[in-house]
């Protein structure tokens, strides 16, 4: 069996490394230097430098080359998913979506976008608390593998499971996706707390209240509470709200230190998904009547609409209410 990986960023490369433990892997990347570096030097020098890659991984710049792959792991930035799947020849092979976000404009989940682009392809979602460099180094990790078809989900989980990489099964695709999308926005908020020097108490409170927002929104969209409290929700939230290894958290740190969000985003090679998801999530929450004040605050700061101290003061001065 050959497993295909669509996306040559850090996470796509780490997943290729996982799959290459037992299978041949074909990794597609748009960047020619990524393709050349993997094939010639066995290293993704652009997005995951310093990690020797398995000889079972081969890179290509042609999506057509992936037609013979048995399973496709789809790992582009969320806002590029529709265009990229539009370039991929129509397939009935399983697509495991590993991108986290909501599509701008349509506010659709990645599974909805993929189903429109490839209606004959079975869809699954892979999400959970994973830093690419740790996974690539074979450090233990656990994720959610969500698929509405439970039997197919089990087969896909068995295909990607490794001794150090453990998928837990779910049929709640919506919950797995919402957890991954919302936590990126909340990680920016926690980074702002860190950058502003507001302390661990404030960060713990923000994680808790942010999780409440995630849960309210998820339930309104049809997710299950236990999914949101699992690896793809709370687990991923705790990880990305606690370390500068998170691109979203580190973006927030810079904003908290007084740098403009636009300048920080312009300096990055890799994508901080939460910056693009935040305004889309804000609109989606308003559509279903869900209050998400932390998300609103992040949007205000990303858009340069308010100063950090004013936004923090606004959150702290909200009316006293019951915890829910």
C-alpha cells in the first residue's frame, strides 16, 4: 500500500514520517525546494529542518502522481483546501482531512468542502494535540480519527496507527473539526495573555472559558459534548494554549507584546490558522446565536480595532454571570 500526503508543510511532513514506518509514502508539495530537499537530502529544509526523513518517503510536485495511492492524507492550510482539491483528479480513495479551520466566505467545515470537491471519496478527519516536530521524532501522541462510517473509520485508523501514534475512533466528524478550528483562535488569546505578562491564573481561566465557548458553538452545530471534551477539543486546546511551539500561541505572544498582527503574519513562512479562522468563526457563531466573547476579542485585536489593554479590560468588566 502507498499512502499519499497532500501538503509539504511541517505537519504534512510529520504525517508522512509516521506513515513511512510501514508503508511507501508519496508526498505532494507545491514548493520545488521542499520536493528537492526531501528527494535529495531526505529533509524538509523549509518547514521541518533538522529531521532526517525516511527513505520510504518520495516527494512530487504533481498531484496526478497520487492517483495510485490507497489513502490520501490532506494537509494544506484550511483556506487552500478547496482550490487544492479542485486540482486533484477526481478520486474515490479515502480522504483523511488534517486541516483545521472554517472556509472563509462559506463558513463550511473542511469535510463539507471536501465532499463538494470529491463527492465519491469517503471522508475522515484527523485531529488532536500534536506538534509536528514531536510526532516526526516518534514521541508518543494520540489523536481523534473521525469518520461517519464506523467500519471504514476503523480500517483507516488501523492503517495509520503506529506504536507511538495512537488514533481513537469517533463518528462525530463535526465535533472533531470544530474542536480543531476553535482551539486555534483560543490559542492566540492565550498567547496574548502570555505576551502581556498576565500570569498563569489568567491563562487557566481563559482556557476554561474558551472551552465553554467551544462547547456552546459545537453543540449548536451538532457536535457531541464528549468529542469536544476529548483529544480533538480540550486536548488540542490545552496543548496549543501552553507552548510557543504553537504558531497561534506565538502569534498571540507577539500581539501581547505590542506588535501589530499584520506585521507578525507577514513575517511568517508557516500559517497561523487561527488568524484566518477567527473572523469566519465569529460570523458562524453569530449565525447560530452563540456568544463567543474571547473570539470577538481576538478578532478585534487581529483587525487592529482596539488596543490589547482595552480588550482585556472589556473581558474583565463583563457582567457577573453563572458559570456555564
